[in-house]
C-alpha cells in the first residue's frame, strides 16, 4: 500500500479540505447558477462560492489552501449558509476554525466520576471515553456490553480500533455501519480541535492504512454527531438489547481535552431491564 496515500490529511489543513469537499457537493442549480456538462469541476467554483458568500476570491483561496485558518464568525456564517451545512457540519466548521495548537495532556478520571460509574452500575451500563475514543473508565455492566472492555485480552480499549480491526465488533454492534460512521466523525472533530495531538494523528494514520472501511468513511468527509438516542448492543447471555443512551460531556480541566460519559438505559422496556439485571448478576 502507498503509505503516503493512506496517511490522513494534515489537521492544520483540515479547514480548507472540509470547505473544498462541501463546495463540491453544492449543485450550481441549487444556488441559481447554470450547471451542465461543460463545467470542469464538481459543484461550485471557488470564485462562485466566494461571490455567493460575500468574501474576496483571494481570501477564500487562502482558506482552502490552509494559509488562513481562523476566519471570523461572520465569514463562517456566510460560508455555512452558502454551502448549506447542517447543524453537525456547522459545529465542525467552528471547531476547525478554533483549533487549539497546544500540547495535549492525558485527561483525568476524577474520583467523583468514578463513584458515579459505580453507582450507575446497579442497572445502567456506562463507560467513559476520551477524545481519541479510548475507553478510560467503566462499570462492570458497561464493560460487558462493550464486548469485555475491562479486559485488554478480550478487546482493544480504543473504540475505533475495536470497531475497524476486530471482527467481534460487528457482533457486539448489530448496527455496525452507523457506529463506524459515528466513530470516524468523532475522530474527525477531535483531529480538527487538537491538531498537535501526536497520538491521535498516529491512530488515524494507522486505521487509514490498515482498515479500508475507515479510510472510505474518512475520505467521504462526512461529519456525524450523536449525543442521544437508541442503540442496539449484543451480548451472548442476553441476546440483542435495544437501549436508550446519552453521551454526557464532562467539563475539562484547564488545558485538558475533557471526557464523555456514555450511559445506557432500558427505559420502559421491562424485558431489557430484566436482561440487564441477569447480565449484572452473571
């Protein structure tokens, strides 16, 4: 494999690459321009987007080339409106424009968060991830539902590596394609936020080179944000469970990246609650 081709984009140029990908997605006819077979580029030309957004062509070119990386809120709003960005993409655009180029310390799991995980363990599976999708804390029920995250001999503790490089992930996650898209979307946001994180860059490079599905999703440029809803998880003892979930962001200490607490609940589903109780007592 060509290792250069497999290497992910330089996070410092991520803003320009995102704009270029989204520019290619906009049909000229949608914004009142003539389309047709004579156009040599897919989507809008740079000068067309600049004009529609009310900014100079030279400035927009510098944005795409990575020579200007911190546009104003007004420019971001104009670009988002012209490109038709959805809510998740708009948030990601802001993230790229505010990337923090500083050393990235390891986040800490405080004692209160640890006690919270233990308290939830009576009936609510839960685990904590950092911005690299490393599972850094869990309760016993959460670890079991994740395919044994508490035991490094059973599975890799990085969620993205588990999803893309462990065949067991497709059993644990019956809706594997959706979970894979979420993982790539989260890593994309993290890479835009923390462009100097060498460990994160190495993880993305590794998965780009070794997991074709990761590379395909990454190259699509899609941004997927998921904070609440329902997910299916499979365990040999309980079968497939459909659970409510919330992803709760734990505020970061100054200079740190913060953590995400993932909590699952059976809700009003008595059968799912009974299955979790059976798993907890196993």
